[in-house]
């Protein structure tokens, strides 16, 4: 049990960080000016990339030092370059898709995260089945679990509290009405005259 405690704690940490990712990136949604967003969904994504880069490189190098690893990436260590880069690309494309989904969801951002996590669990299982090919028998309970995951995603998404859409300030209505009020009607005198 002790051997599984550390991986479980780090998995819970991942769920906590990534679970907070969606609501946090939702804060970067652009306000609308004259109906158009002030910035694209990809402006905050640049800083997501910078954060990934800094944390991955510094964190990776620090943990390599802690584990007493060599800093060689050639020869028999080249597999780490190839597979690490591929995994990073998958993570970055996933973050790009997630950021785009969150920023274009038009108020339904909380729907995105259950789909991401429920879908990720199922994709991981399918990739494992494909990788093992015919060398392992797949339990029918796996397919039941995937179906329950879909049901769970729907239940969570439907019941996640969503805040009310922001209301327009009252000043918008008065500002648009004021220019029309200042125009004199034919036959009326203006206050200046």
C-alpha cells in the first residue's frame, strides 16, 4: 500500500491542478467591445506555454538532480528525447484544444472540464487495449465503466453550478439614449437659444 501512496497523492495533485485549470483559464476570457472580443483565445495560451516551459525545464532539471540522474540526452538516453518531446506535443495540443474550448464555449465553460477528464480516462484505457493488442483479454466491465463515465460526465456537466451571465451596466443604456435626446425636434427651441 505504501508503494501506491505516492503515485496516488501525485495523481490527486494532478486532478486538483488540472481541475482548477479550467475555471482559471475561464478568467482570461476577453470582454466584448462593440460585440467583438478584445483579444483572441490564444493570447493567454502564449503564457500557458511559457509557464509549461519554465516549470517543465526547471522542475525537470531539479528532479533529475534530486534523483541523481545524468544530464545526458544522447545515445541510449535518446529515447527520452523522442518520447518526451512527443508527450510534450500531445500535452501542448491538448492544452491548445482545452484553451480553445474554454474560450469559445460562450458561457458553457464548466461543461468542458468533465468531458476532458471523463474522455481522458476512456482514451487512456483504449490506448492501453490497442498497445497490448491481442495479448490480453479485455474485461467487459471496462466497456461498462466507459459507459458509466459518459453518464457521469453528463450528470456532472448538467449539475455543475453556473453563474448568471453578467448584466450590462445601466450606463450603457443611458449613454446610447443621450445623443438622441440632445437632437432638437423640428419646431422646438434648444435650451441654448
